[in-house]
């Protein structure tokens, strides 16, 4: 017999932890700042803003690293808020992660804008140590050290989540629903939030350990250049970490869909065997799909590239299918109340589903050889991160405000429409530019590319304005969120 304890473990009173509010508020401010950085990059490529190449790559580095980290911070806030309803998490660890994150961010910004580090968020070995004089080793060490500090904070966060889940469910396998899948009598049916949190805890712990190891090795190489690292091994470790971490941000924030949409639709999101199979399959696939980032590295073993291509096709589909189908089934004929929160969360299902398609296209080896170093790649990840993950984050923010009775108006509804339409247009311009062969990561563009850059700049301005509206609306509600605990 399968049993669920949702009703008994989900409290009627929705207490909002002030640390969750801090996570969310900081994430909203940083997201706006980093989107302004991204807008500056597009304006520079469009020749509407003058940026020196050195400054362009510094801003690009801060934008890339910052967006990955901030997505993780916002996702951690969503995950902690809902997971704490089912297991006993440590608030001390939650605060420690935030402190380490902010410390690491200060180090990274200092390395970039004071030290001139512009090696990109991927910090590929041995680039940090071989800048050709553009930045000195101290700046590289500060940047790598900042990433390591941020990573340690997140690792503590996931270790605490794993501890709490094991204490409540008896093991990570049980929290993923494996006894239910195996037909174990009286198996406990885990809640969707617990399943997603367990998957993220498993994969991101492995990813963060890999990232921390290669960061530590790179720091040692900076201090003692005679201590070399195998470049291919380092690249595999970096992209394993990066691929897992950025995917985990979506898997954390989708918890908001599982918890909030049922609240609006007046229906329960039920855990089913297809749901459990989807999450278990994606747990494996997300760990082995990362070689699609290395398809142009011809020294990679051929079998690894083939596995990466096949896994890339399947990695996101199981969870995406059960989640998108579940959202449609939940909303259909439900009489759902549409406001900013529910609209953004439902939009996120489209952003995630549609955005993953160009990623699958790029993961095809023969296509990758032509498209990987073009704007197609930032096109696909801006698609599913902007219209998927970011939409989930701001849907969560609006939900917190609604929990405390905050009113919405015409400006909120307008901002949602502007965000959705301009965000879609922005991503499509990226993709079309890639189709036309426009390269990515170039500070200076040829005249025939400027039309794409200028259209993208206008759309980026619109989507940034919408996100600014979201952030301001949340920030003015922060005192109310804290006062009404």
C-alpha cells in the first residue's frame, strides 16, 4: 500500500522565513544588475555603447558567473522554503551558505573589475594562469578562490539537505521513491518537493565536489606552476560541474511549480510512478550528458561523445514531460486564478519545454561542429533560463507577496506580458543569429551582424524593464513579508 503524508506535514499557516526573504531579495537585485551587464554587452556589439574589448570580456565574465551563481542562490531559497515543510533543515547552514555566497561574490567582482580578470565563467585550465599579461596571477587566484568559497557554501547546503532527507525518509533512494517503484509493501510515497530536492542533492553534491577539486588544482598551479594538471581532465571536471549545477537550478526552482500551481488550481499534484521514474531517469542522465560540451574536443574518447549525445537527448525529457503534462492536467478545466504568480509559473513550463529543443539540436555531433561556437548556444540557454528558471523565480516572489495579501495591478499584468513576449523575441534573435553563423563571445561584430544585435538590444531593454518591475514590486513588499511572520 502506498501512503502519502502531504496533508499532515504541510502546515495550514504559511510562515515565511526571513532568510528565505533575504535569499529572494538579494537574488532579485543581482538578477537585475546582471541583466544590465548583459544589456551592455549587446549594446556594445550593436555599436550603440562603447566598451573596450578588455572591459567587454570582464563584463561577460561577471555576467556569466554571476547568473549561474544567482540562479543557484534563488533556487536554493525556493527549495529550502518548501522542503522545510517536510524535513528538518538547519537554518544555521542556510545562513552560512548566504554569507559564503556574498563573500565569494565580493572576491569575484574584485578579481574582475579591479584585477581585470576576463577568462569567462568556465575558468578553463590553463587560461587563468596564462593571460598574456591581461591580468596577473593574483587576480586569477582571487577569482578562482571566490568561486571555491561560493561552491563550499552550496556544498554545505546540499549536505544538510541530504542529512535531513535521510533522517526523515531513511535514505535517498526512499526519498526518490525507489521502494514504491519496486513494489515494496507499505512503501511511503514521497512528495514531489522531496523527490526533486533529493535528485538535486545527489547530482549537485557530485558536481560541486568535482568543481571544488579542479578549482583547488588550478589554485595550486597558480602558486606552483611546475605542478601541472591534465588539461583534458580539467575541462571534463569543469564542464561536469557547470552542466550539473546550471541544470540543478531549474530542478530546484521547479519545486515552486509543484507547490504553488496546485494552490491556485485547487487540486493536488500527485506523486505517481511515471513521475518517480522521470526523476530517477533524469538523475542518471544529467550526470552523463555533460560531454555534449566537449564534442569539438577531438581527443575525447569517441564512446564518451556518443554517450553524451544520447544522454543529451534524454536528460531533460523525463522530468520535463511529467512536469509539463502534470501542469497542463492540473490547470485544465480547473478554473485557476490567473495572476502574476500563476502566469509566470505556467509560462515557465513553455520556456523550459521550448528552450530545451535547440539544446538537443546543438547536442547532435554533426550540428555541433557547425553551430557550437555561434550565437545558437547562448540562444538556447537564454531561452530556458530566462523564460523557464527566471520565470519560476519571479513567480515564487509574487506568490510570497500574495501570501501576505499584497495587491496586484495593471502594471504587474503588463510586466508579465512584456517579459514573456520580449524574452521570447530576445532568445529567438540569438538563435537566428547563430543560424546565420554569428559567432559568440566576440566583442566586435561585423557590419552585417549589427541588425541582429540592435534588435536583440531593444528586446533586452524591454525584458530588463519587466524584470526591474518584478524586483521592485517584491522589494517594496519585503518589510511586510518579515513583519507578518
